[in-house]
C-alpha cells in the first residue's frame, strides 16, 4: 500500500494550487494523508474526488466549513498499521514523550503545523512523521512532502521529497 503524506498546503493563500508532482503522487497513492491547514474547502473537494482513499484532519487555519467535514484526530487501520493523524502536537521539546502518552494505541502518528519535516521514534516505538509543507517552506530550504509504504502492519520506504521552486 503506497501512502502520500502532506500537511500545511494553505491553498489558495500560500499557493494557488498543489504542485503538479503532488497530483501525480495522489494518482499513484492508495492512501492520501493530509494533516491539516487546508485553508479552503476546494482542495478537500478535489482530493476527495481524485484520491482512492483520503484521511485528513482540520488545522488551526481551517474555518467552520472544513471543521464541519474533518475531525481533529483521524485514526485508521492500514493493513494492520495503526495510524493516527492530528495537526498540532505542541512544542518540539518533549514531543516524543507527549505523543507516546497521548497516542498509546498507535504505530504511526502523522502531524503538521510547524512546516518542519520530522521523523522520530519514541521509546514506546511510536513513529512520528511531519511531512513539512509542499507549498510554504517557511524557514526550511525547500518545500517537502512524504511518501511511504505499508505492508503487513509495517511502515517502510519512508521518503522525504524536496520540491524545487517550480514544484
């Protein structure tokens, strides 16, 4: 099972649309994960139409229309992998311990908000992933997103993809 993981797209505030390579990744993915800060419902509508399966949450920049359609925390079983998705996890300091405490029955937690890619494993074995942002790099050298594979309850082939300025 191929995953595409993104967050903090901020369409159309930070970019008019997703980069073309992201739409190619959507078409190739079995599951698209979006960890919030969509900003407007148009991208949600488009991803719902195009993705085979979409797992998404609302973020702090998402208004009432998005909050009415998306949860704060999403959970899914992907071929035996227990996935949770949330927008915010708080400060980087203490994140591993906080998330291990707050998501004890989870194998992988995807989060956004910071626009900073993150990949760590807590002492309890919880994997924390933040894909960065494909449209708003902030203080990062490049915009980014993640892909991964799931097989027999394991997450493999996690890859951070940098985007050039043209997407």
